[in-house]
C-alpha cells in the first residue's frame, strides 16, 4: 500500500515508527523503536505529539535517561518518557 492510499493518521504513525527505529544510534533504535513499535497503534493524538517531541531530543541524552544512567531532567520529564524508561528496565 502506498502512502497515497493511507489516511493522514496512518502516514503520521508510519513516519513516527520509521523515525523511532532509525535514530542513528543502535541503542536508541532499540530503546525507542521497540517501545514505539509495541504501542504505536494505541497512542492517542496527545501521545503522538509527545513522542514526536521526545524524538527531537539528543540520542545521547535519551540513552542516558532511558537506561537510568542519568535522571530525566524536570524540563523534559513527561509520562511517556517515564514509561519509555520503565519499559527499558531502568
């Protein structure tokens, strides 16, 4: 199926999944990509917005936060980012 046959929501979700699994760092591809792949179909519009914001953050910081090497700073701390950290087992 081409993107021409998909709804705007389906296209957005496919782009989010691609971006989550092609971060540039193998570690964050696994941490973020695995989380998104397992939950993307159930994400609300607000969660889609939030995951897009999270994916704007640096891979280096995300890897540190999601593995628990560093605490998530208050200015970016969100329910979805905490859920990602919890899913990573940190």
